[in-house]
């Protein structure tokens, strides 16, 4: 493997130490900052930075992308809604994430919360800390036999379905896409059907804008009296004020919330929410994927994908680039050409190489709606003027040589 020794990386939001170790092992320069940065500070920091590593809090908008020379962004989490993927596309910035690495951790938190809430364990613990011995079984139940409604049947929702069923729950699910049921889970035709028939409801949808306030007063009214409600997905999906009101009214007998519309950017900032100090309400600080196992897996997966992209041009698992897996580079130069997806550009590349008597050892092309990604392996001896010609092709977005 060929190393890009001058590659500079900025890691934000306290990403697991394995990420830095992997990059340094491959000869990259790394700067590590434990918190997220606002737009102004981030733009200043990104000067001369090739790769940015973030988690879910840092927002990467058009202005940030336009004022940087990034080659790649690593989202050390599941979602990428915090990143303007379209702008990354047209600026030639490859984005990688970790869609599966923390699935188990989130699912285990969901299962644990369900048991705590349906047994009233959280409130009983608080009472005992105050010296109150409340041994009553009133309103305390098993989860066995209860109907669990899962909204969003992706990686997390599907795994939650399997574990919940193994514990004796009856699983209902709803997803806007046609997802194959696992085990004995039953698909609901509408979200309304799921809301009306579930004893426990758990949200596992992504953070796209169309999901904003997916659950509000209308949806709460459809739920059973005494329902248990969980949101471990994205904060803006649930109207928390309406949730708070329904908990206080007793419509919702217990809630577990891990994500919020407004979350502190630093550990020193105060957290304020209408959900605080409510009965049988478990609030956690966005820790669904915060286990040693999950953070280790995420750090390894995303960092290795970025190293492979920088050293070999591979884009497998990129969320925005055409996915290409390439053979190892041997005795050749690898030319990477990123361009707008317009007809004839591959022909122009090959015309420039042909007129300069350069033989192609291997060539690979893949496109999506926005861009084309061309990898060309050529013999080591060539006239350097072809680089200028290739960079000057109309609709070129980015160009890179791997030595």
C-alpha cells in the first residue's frame, strides 16, 4: 500500500482513539478536538485540511464545503443528515459513515429502557434513594406478550424486532419502504394502524427533513392509553412539548428519550427540556451508540475506509460517491478523475492519454446522478503535461494522483 504522508486530518467530537491510531499508522497528520465547532471556527480550522472526521453534532453545510479543500468526510455515526451530501458530490468530497457499527448498542438500550419503564424501575430507584420503600406491583408488567410497534424497520429496527420477539413480544412495524419482515413480525399498512395497536412504541427512522415532527399531538392521540414511548433516533422527529404534555396527562405511562431537538454542543453547557422531572421518564444524553464496542467498531470501520480511499481510490461504502472496489496498485500511477456526470468525458480522458502515447494498464468508471468517478492506471513514465490537460477537461470537479 502506498502512503500519502502529507494528508492532514481534523477529528472532532471526541472520536474514539482508534481513529487517530489508524491514521497515524498510515502516515497521516492528525489534529484531535473533543468538541464540535460552529461554522466560523470550523471554516478557519479546515484551511489545509484534507479529511474531516465528525459525529452527529457538527453541521457541514454548503458554506463550509465551499470554503474548504476537503477530499473526504468521515461521519463516525450512522446518520449523515448533518452533512450536505449534494454539495459534497458536486465539490468532489467523498463521505463515509458507519451504518451498522453501533446497531447492537442502540438495540440493547431500547430493550433495557422498555423493561425499566414497564416495571417503573427508574422511579422506584429514585424513591429508594429518598428513603421511600415502595414494593407495590401495581402498574408493573412483563414485556412478554406485549405488542411492540417499531416505526422505521432499517438496521436498528429490524434487529430490535428479532431481539424483542425472542423475549416473547409481538412485533408490529411500519416503514415507508417495503421491508421484509423478520421472524413473526407483522407489517402495518399505515403508521396509524401501528400507533393504535401497540403497547410500546419505539422510533427508529432517519433524520431526513421530511421526518421532522413525525410524532406530534395527532399521533399521540391515536396511541393507546398508558402506552410506553421511546425515541432513540433523531431529536427533531418528536414534538417534545406535546410528548411532555401527554406524559403529564397519563396518556403515556413511560418514556425513554435519548435525542433532542436542541442538544448541548459542549459538556459544560446546560441541558434544558420540558421533559425534565416528569414521572417514569428516562432521559439519556444521546448515548445510544456510546459503548466501548460500538465506538471502537465505528472508529475502525470509517477510518479504514478513508485510508483505503486516500491510498487506493476505493469508494466502497461511500454514501454519496459511486462505489468502486479497485485492484491493488502495482508498478503504475493511479489517476483519479472526478467530474460532473456529462457524456463524453471518459472519451476525452482517453484521447489525451492516447495522443501522448500513454498505455492504460487498467481503467474503471462508475457514475451516479451527479458525478462520474474514473480511475485510470498508467505506466510510471509519462509526460507531466498530461496532468494539466486532464485537469482542464470541461466539467472536471477534482483530480488526484496516487504514486
